[in-house]
């Protein structure tokens, strides 16, 4: 069948917000400390960001970088930048200044949005930036230590230069770039991995499906959004009409309070982060869940002790494995109900595995150095 507009539509995460703002206009889309934004308010800010970028002369395919923690502007960037036709580059805030400089030059970023608490990382290399035309200061009004502003306007003022009218999509191919994620897990300089609109769309829906998310889901941002675009959850949560709960920094007590107060249903965390939660004595005593919290963990297999403690807290673990090149998790431990009756040791052995392709993944093979399939005996 030919790609006629009647029978064919590009797959892009931009469509998620269009749908959800129509269905859930007055529902909370984002919660951050004492502030809340409905879907209608979030869409307005996304449109303003996209419009402001266009008014700055943004051309299709231009790279727009964001250096900030898990705060609302980063979520707005995941929709506003591609809506304007740009390519989002979310930078790891834990990198050294020289690596941030390399990434900005390597991707050819025209604008960089910088949280003022991180401004020193850009200030020290500002004269070495080759393509950056303007720096926008993101000033988090909800923290006391705001850091120093760099020369340039602030984010809220920047938004006022745009309008709230939705921009028409400039997408002409679903395989156009939506973002570039840099991986530093290899030797040498960070490597840029290009994500497409189609890939982000499929992975966002797939992760939401794997976690059983819906419009009652509340997602807590313990996973950095700069890491594989937050495993596509910035788009996936919006797709199902859920609520984002932003978290600037990880503190066990804060996480537990948010789980209780906001009714968090999902988050992602490494075993190390989960262990930190279980070691918080006050956390163990305070956490009394009336609902199940589903957590995707990765980076290392969860130990029997960790699994037991998570179960005692009412937290269900899903073990996944992936790469920056696969938009995050690509395989998973596909848990089956009969396994719940097994011993703790046997459950731990099974949860340490993640050899089943995710719903949205292509089928996989595990091979040896001679490309021969190895036994499925994990």
C-alpha cells in the first residue's frame, strides 16, 4: 500500500501530547515540589518553547542542548524542541566541563539551556564553544542555591518571546532525528547516538506497556532524563495520560515521601539506588503502601536480599538490560505469575535474568565469539 495521507501517518511522540491534552486538559501532567502543571498548561509552555526557538531562527535539524537535572524544563524540551523541528541533546550533568564542551562542539549545538546550578561547567569552557550562539539560563525558583547566571536571558523570559499557538509539525519522515544521546561508557570521547521519531515513539509506548501504565500512573523521576532520554518515559508517560513527578536530586527520604504523598506507581533505579532506600531506617518504618510500585532496575542483577526487602516494602522489581544504542532497555525479565510461589533464592535467580526481548524490541540472539547460539540455560 502506498504511503497516502489517508492510510499512513508518521510515528512521532509529538502526537502523544496532542492526544492527551485533548483528553486530560485539566489533569496534572507535571508535579515539582510545590508546583503543578495541568496538561493544558504543559502544552502551552511546550508551544511557547517551540515558537520561541523558531523566532530565534531555528532551522530544521538544528541541535538544541539542555544541561539541567530532572526538572520541568527538561520535560518541556522533549516536546518543544522536536515540535520546532530541532534535535534535542540532553547532556549528562555529571560530566566534566571538557566533555560537555566536546559534546556541544561535536553535535554543533546552536543554543544551550543551562541550569544555573551547573553554570560553572559551561562558564569554564565558554570561549571554546564553536557553534553555540546563545546561552539560556534555567533558574530554578524552588531552590535556594541557584548558582551564577551566564550572560544571556533566562528561560522564563525566553518563553515569553513565543506564542501559545500550536505549531504545525515540520516532520517529513518518521526516521528523522528527534534527539542525540551521548554515551560515555566506551574509551575515548563520548559517542553520539541518534534517536528517531519512529524509534522514540515505539520505545515510549513499549516501556509504558511493559510497566502496565495508564492514565492513573504516576511516574517518579529517579532515572536521569539525560540517560537515553530517560528510557523514553518523558514521552511514554504523556502518551498514557499519566503524571510526571520531577526530582531534582535523589534523597531516600524525599523519594519515600513522594511515593506516599503523590501515589507514585512507577520509577526506575539501579540496585545501588534501591539499596540506599532500604538502608534508610526511617524509610522502612514510614513506607506503608496501599498500592504496588513497579520499578525497573538494571546495571546489575538484584540480590536475593534486595528482592526480599523490596517485596516487604510493596515494590515489584523488573530487571532489564539495554544500551544507549537501543534507547535504553531492550530485553527484560518477563515475569510469570507461577514464579511468585517459588522460594526467595529461586525468585532471585530468575529475576537476575533479562533474556526476553521487550515487546517493542526485535528478536535477539545470544551468540559466542563464533556467532553460534549459546544454550538458553541462564
